[in-house]
C-alpha cells in the first residue's frame, strides 16, 4: 500500500514540473524565477528544494515530460494499423504536429540547447527519439518498402533531417508554412529511397 506521504510527495513534484513547464513555455527559462514557479504550484520553496537541486534540474524534468509525451504520441502512431509505409508517413505527419506545439518548440528546441548545453541536449534527444526512428527504418526495410540500405546510417540521416526540420519550424516566422514544407521535403526524401536503385 502506498502511503499518503508518498502520494503527496509525488503530487507536489508533479505540480512543480507542470508549473515550470507552463511558465518556461510562456516566458522562457531566463525570465522565469523559482519564486514564480512555487507560487504557481502553490508549494513552498523548501518543497521545491526537496525534489530538485535548482532551476536547471526543474527545467530538465519539464524537458523530460515534454519529450516523453511526444514520443508516446509518435510511438502510438508508428505502431498502429496499416502498412509499414503508411505508418511511417503518419509518423512524419505526427512529428511535424508535435513540432508545432508551443511547449515543444520553446522547451525542447529553443531553450534546451542553451540551458542543458548542446552535447547534453543532443544526448537527450537521441535517448528519446533515435530509437523510434531506427525501429521505423528497420520496419520499412523488413517490409520491403525501401531499399536494403544500411540501417544505422539510414536512421542517422533521417534522424538528422527530422531534427533539422524541427529547428526550421521552431525558428520560422510562419511555423505552419514551414511545417508544410518540412513534411513535403522529408516525404520526398523517403519516397526517393523507396524508388531508389542502388548502384551495382
């Protein structure tokens, strides 16, 4: 049986992460104070330091929450019904949709490389996203939907293209138009691999 203390502790932690996520998305990391976060979460600063070492640790928890939700959404799409090709195309559309979400744009794309440092951010992105891209490539090859290209190299190239697409969308003056362009371009790249004739 879980104790009330454990439940309260977890609900306090979640309230802090939810408040931080909301404020970081709206104001950005630099303009968000710990005082504002604890006020929004309706907890004390002592409760915050019980769960987190400071503002960066709280940011990383918010980052993890955004990424976990995004990957769960994408995994649900690429593991769904239909052919491997249809699921991969649906996955691209779903990913572009995620890239239009304000929390994903602000926290994962704009803020995380600065707050976490570029190397740590890339490691985190790979931890969350790369496995799904690789599994999709393996599924496409196994189903005969694309040429039998080297899985690791193909997955790395597509992962890089998707990451660049996310940055393009987040940095565009018209994100929706950029999202359409990114979808069209990555779909064309995938279609090219589908039609490709490898050199002998």
